[in-house]
C-alpha cells in the first residue's frame, strides 16, 4: 500500500453534514422554501413570488437484521466470488490465511481494527506464529496492512464498515500524491493448476475452469 490512511479519532464520527438544520422540521421547510423561491420563475411577469407552500414527507427504512451486535460491513461480491472462494477451493489460500482475513473484515470499523496477533490466535484457536505468517502473506497480497503493533488496516475495496462518503474519503487520502491506480492494488495469489471438475459436469460445461484447469 502506497500510503497510510488517517487513523480514526477517538469515538465514532457523527458526520459533519446535518440533514436538518438547527430548529427542526420547521426550519428545514423554511430554508427549502426560501431557496426554491429564489430560483423559481414567477407565474406572471413583473410579479415576484410572495408565498410558496412546501410539503415534506419522511420515509424510514427498516434496519438490517444481522447476527450479533457488531452490525455488518459492505463486502465486495466480486472479491468473495471471484477471488476468495476460488482461492479457498483450489488451496491458493490456506485455511489460516482465509480465517484471519475473514475475521479482520468482520471486526474492522471504517477499515481499522485493533487486535494483536495473540488475540486473533486466541479467537481462532490457532498458534500465534501461524497468525503472524498469515498476516504477512495477506500484506503481500495487499488485502490488509499492519500499521503498528496491534493496529491493522483492511483494504477498503474488499470490505468496509461505513458509508460511501467515509470510504471515498479514506481512498482519496490513500491515493493522494500516489501514481494513478497505485492503491489499492489487489495482489491476489494465483490459484494452482487443478483438474477437479464438479461431479456430473460434461466437457465444456464448467465455465469457471479454463483448458489448463485454472480458475477463469
């Protein structure tokens, strides 16, 4: 990774843009009316608009229902289907490597998570040395990055807990003063050759494997 993103401030950010100005619903309608009144064309020449009525309707969406209390992250469907699933199936990524990556994606907030190698090892029930080697390999593939002891950053194009504005802000910081398309460059490992086909598949029916048996 070319640059390190800004570290999160203490506590969760509440955002800098307020949908409704101080004063509540009435202030919102008044502001909207004044802005529209400045731009709208008068219905009759030489007669300015004196009054405009605005109706505001709020529509609320039901929150997502998910397992646990940590919420959910936006995870790239293409990464899950075209990279991670293929690597796990064809042994291009070890079980420890995939487990560490998935755990980090599930625990990151706006790309960041605080966790020592020992903590990850304890959570996964594996040896600490295995976690250290796995993180080193995931760094080579640009899937995550160790910033300092106990602080890890997950590639925000793979998984990101936060809204699109927050993700764009982090990506802009990473790409600033860097060559075009320098970050994030996903260096996924090349799956090894495999001749395993799905049981019952006829020749030419498996679109996911090329002539040499590699995932396409």
